[in-house]
C-alpha cells in the first residue's frame, strides 16, 4: 500500500477488502473454509474401567441386595420345618414324614452347608449363569426367592452388556466430532473453537447472512497467532477454523487430525500474490503465473511441500 515493495511474495486470500487497496495477480489455487481438530486416543488408566457401564449407585444397590438376600435366605432356611426334619435323617437312612409315605433320601444332603457364607455364593452364582449348585437351601420360601433373584440377574446382565457395548463404542470415538455443517459446533459442549481475528475466514463468516454463523463468531476464541492456535488443536478439545491450504500443511504429520471442508454456503476463494495498484509489471507477472498454473508446476510444488517426508503419524513438525 505504501509502495515500498513491488510485490508481496506471501500469497493472500483474495477478498473485496484487500482488492480495494492492492491489485492481485491470477489465482494460484482455490481455498475452502476448513476446520481441524485432533482426536486424542483414549487410554484408560483406571483398572476398574469395567465397572463404568453402570453408575456407582447401581453397583452399591446390587451389593446391598445380595447381602440382604443372603441374610434372608439363611434365616428362612434356618427356621424352615423341612430343614429341621432333614437334619434328623442320618446318612443312608430312609424316614417316613407325617405318615404319608413321602420318602426323603438323606445321603445326598448329609453334611451340606447352608450358612450365610455359602448362601452368598449361591446368590452371586446368578451373575455367572450358574443358578444353583451345591448348598441350595431346603426351604421352599428361600428357593422361591432365589428363583426370583436369578431371573432378576438376567435383566441386570442384559443391561450391563448393552451399556458396556455403548461404553466401549463411545470410548473409541471419544474426542471426536461429527460435523455435517460448521454450525453443528454450536451444539457441542466438550469442544471449544476459534479462528484468527481479521482473517479471510472470519470475514467470510461475518458476511454470511445467517444468524448461526454470527453465533459461531460470537462464541469463538481468538488465538494471538497461528502457532498458538495449532498448539491448542494438538492439546485436544479445540477446533480451529481456517483456510484448507494452511491446515493441510500444518497437520500433514498428525494422523489424529481430522479436517472437515465446509463448502456448503461458503464461496470458494482464491489465493494470489499482492502487488501495488498501478504497477507496470502486473500483466507480465500474471501471464507467467498463469503459465505455471496451467502446466501443473504450482500443483507439483504443493505435492512436494505437503508430503509427509517420511514423518507420517509422528505428530511432530
């Protein structure tokens, strides 16, 4: 603008504000409004992670119920008349009860323990799909309670399995975003977002006649510079909005970086070299630059500079 230089070798995004003060050569390439975030891989440091599908209050309620049922079954079995009768039967002895010719064979039951300790294992066996086992109480009332408990455990196991599937799926997708449009970020509660103040991207958003884009600007953070913005992205939970050519280059080594191109509703802008207005070299420079674009030389340079250079997936620049 002050005519101290003949041409700015840093490519500018062409927009109306800049076109009003400087001239531009032909477009080098087109750029799109793009957002980037990094999905940090989730590694659980909690050895009890398998308990997380159910809330702590549910686990406490299950343990309390198991203790209560064990006490109840133990008491019912202890006061049961059938238990007292069976305990009078000696090993291998056959005894007639109530003179109704009902035989009770005691050699299989002799020495069986139905203590609280044993009943705890009987109650817990429902969670491993082994209803019953040695030491089932003789009391009919206790057995009815256990049948109801074992049916209830099938419901608990089904709920746990379903929640575990959701938990593992969400764990793999933790720290990720699914944006069909840039305005979807307004529904996000775990990510912050930002863009450079005064950038072409901010100007494009400001010029959009949609209130949602203005809200994106209203709640956006403004990093001091590009380096700060890139650091925030790599730390996670931050979405940075800028031109695609900048983000593709900066995150070409970050395999966890996700770039989303927002072509819908946004104009496709071009980048070019800025020159002072009225410079006599404009036509010559534009012709030479256009020749580079048409022959694919500019594209070959982009492929060269944007290559991984053997540092793919390192996350390091």
